[in-house]
C-alpha cells in the first residue's frame, strides 16, 4: 500500500464518526429552514454501522443487554399507553448512544477524522457571529429591565437546532484540541482550544461551560505538588468569585456573560429558582406515583413530558439521563446503561496522567446528570474517550518495546 493510499484510508470507526456528524449537520441545517426529522430517520442505519464495528462477542453481548432491555420497555409501554413519536424517538437516541459506547470499546477514529469534524462543528456555529440564529430564547432579555436573574439569558446557536447542542459540540472541539496540545505542546492547538471554548461561552448555554471548568479543576487532583498547588489556586479564585458575585454581576450587566455569574447568584440565594431544581422536584413527585410494573419497564418518555406539562406548565423532559431512563424504561435499563457507560470510561485508566482525560470523563458523566447526554446527541464525545485510551496504550507499548 502506498503512503497516499494509507492517508486516505477510512476505518470503520472513521466511517461511524463521519456518518454521525454529517447526519447531525444535515439535520441542523435542514431544520433551520423547515421541520424534518432527518437525524431520527438516519438513526437505524447509524446503529447498524456502530454495531458492525464491535468485533468482540463479549463486548457485543455487553452492548446488546441494555439495547434489549430498552427495546423491551419501549414495546411494553407502547402497548400500555399507545403509540407516541416521542417514545420511539427517545428510545432510538438512547439505543444509538449504547451502540456507540460499545463501538468505542473496540477502537477509535483517526486523528484526521476527529480534527476535521471539529471544524464542521465550528462552521455550523459561525453564522451566529453574523446574527443568524434560531428564535430560541429572547434577544432583548438583557435590556428588558427585568429583576429576574434567571430570565436575563441570551442565547446564540447559529445553524444548530438549540444552543445546548452548539455548546456541547463546541466544548468537544475545545477538549479535542486541548488533548492535542497536552500531547504535543504546539501553540496552534492551544489557540484552537481557546477559540472553541470562547465560542462555547458565547452560546449562553451554561451547563457545558461549568462542567468543563469543573473537569479542568478535577484534572489537577494528583499527588504532584504542582497540580495540587494549581488546584488550590483555582479553588481560591472560585471562592473570590463567589464572594464578589455582586460586583461580577455589575461588571457583566448587559452582556452575554451576565448569565454565568447570575447562575451562581441564584444557586446561593434562591436555589429552588434554578430550572434543574424545579424539574428534578417534578421527577421526584412523578416517581412517588410508580407501581411495581413501572419500576421494571418505566412509564414511557412521552408520559414524562405530559407530567411536566401538568405540574410545571410546560412539556419538557427531566433534563437528566439517569432520571429520565429510570422513569421511561425502568430500573433494569438504567443499571445496564450505567454499566456500559462505566465500562467505557474505565478504559481511560492508564498509568499516564492526562488532564484532557480527566476533563472528558467528567464532562461525559456530569453532562448526562445535569443536562442530558444521549438526548442532545453529543455522542461523538464517546470516540475521543477511546482515542485517548488507545493512543496511550500504543505509547505504552512503544515504551515497553524500547526498554526491551
């Protein structure tokens, strides 16, 4: 094989990544102009491509168990409550994520594929700088004169369907280029990571930003004096920010940055006003009405939205993967999903210390808990998990070979 042939060779994991990201991009662009479920329609093909990449019977079984439980719960609840497009769509997203988790345990996309897809994410957001955004949120909120801190939010999303999607994908780009910088210490990689993080901040979606910062701080938890010192400095800086939160609110008033210190202020002075506290309280009330069968197969995703429409006045889901799964599909499905997620992230336990690895694992687990991972389709994050694992394994193998 010539060098040129090797350069353009596409592996099975490259194919999964390209197919997933292009389907996602096509869906984003199409839905900016007119509603069409382009991504949902492509999910069965994407699931098949991912499953074909699993070349181990043991891993295939570990992947099929949660998929089987989710499918069983879906069919039972369709029979109990009737057909619902929301139920089928949610189950497909969840099954696709499980399939991707299984595939990520057997290999990873190439560096070229991952880098090029982060550029695609940037292109989807680029129109936001020219005023091209969906109508999500209120552009005039910051100048409204309202005293409601949680109302004063400004969102940007470009061609993405919602700001959360833009924020997740841009945060992935920031983590990817940070991982390359950590490995090779090239200035252009650090600059690319900062640009992606700044764009993520500009979306106005707070959850990915805060999780990224938490992961970054957690990455310094190591026995080395340098990392512990940096972690203490970061904690002091965070404490000073909390102490001076009113000054930060005045400093950022009227800008898109206002909603970040406002979240801290709300958490300190009026925690129950936070949207997650409200939604999760609704979940707790809903779970109190569960019967024995509901704990086994759940109560359907569509019913969760109906419940919130009645009790919160808006048809939204629980904004937490784990809470939503146990409500919609039951406890067995939740345990199986947690099992394969932990199996995937545990592959990052190598002897080599990596801040990027700590950030990414924190991001995957925490984002699923506070905003939703599978539901918003940031499934491409899963491939960077396997990339870092196999890259580290390769490096370790090379070192062992040199020593012998």
